[in-house]
């Protein structure tokens, strides 16, 4: 008794379709079937409004942020389904006034904002986001947080201009790998 599997193995497969008009030198040109492109949709239904980047999600909506003066570091690494899309203009007022390290890595952040109240910030890492420009580095009192920054990691973003780095005179380490920079100036 032969099984369906044996039957499938012994059946002759239909040859791929050929276009008789495209034969060249006796060799048939095979036209592959169209590829399914469902994976290219940005969200359910293929609407841009349904994409993860269009959902507004602030850092305080992803984790509980302490404003205790004892806290000096805030690190939030993006995970599936919990990506931050906006830093929020009031970010510094929601964090410790003594924050020295701010790491928002692997999110969907497009705009740097809410940094003007960080008066002790030494490290800012927005690695692997969608940041388009270096904003808000000199908006705080006395040119802060730019004046206090020692490490700035903006790798894997879409930054085109690094001129705002001029607001960071104490910068010792600058990381800008895989951005859209054409020239180095600032």
C-alpha cells in the first residue's frame, strides 16, 4: 500500500512555465511566479499609522523613572513592543536632577528633546534610534547639557550634520558610526 508521500515523490512535477517568445539559442527563459510582498507592509493592513514608529511612547511609559536625587543613571534598552518614540520635552523634569548618564538605546526616537534640565549629564547615548539631528545640546542654563557632556554616542541614527557638537567643549568621546554624514565639521 503506497502512502500519499510516496505518491507525491513518484508524480512527475510540472515544468516551470516558459515564455516561447523569450527563447534564445534553444534555451528557455523561465519566468518565476510573483513574490508575495506582505512582509513589506509597515503595520497591520499596511498603513503607516499602524507602524510601531507612529505610536507615541515616552520613557516613563516604558519603565518607572525615579526622580530621587540618589539616582545618577537612567538606562532603557528597547525591546520588542516597548520602543520609545519620543523623549518628551519634560524628560529632565521627570528624572533625577543629579542624572549623569542617560542611555536610550535601540528605540524609535526621531528627535532629541527634553535635555535642557540635565545640569550634570556626562554621558548621552541614543545609539540605534532614528534621530535626525543633534538638538537640545545648548538649550539649558549655562549651555547645558552640552557643556557637561564627556561622552556622546549617536551611532546608528540618521544624523546629517554634526555642527551642534560645537556646544560640547568638554567632549572626550564622540561616536557617530553609521549615520548620514557627508562631511565632518563642527
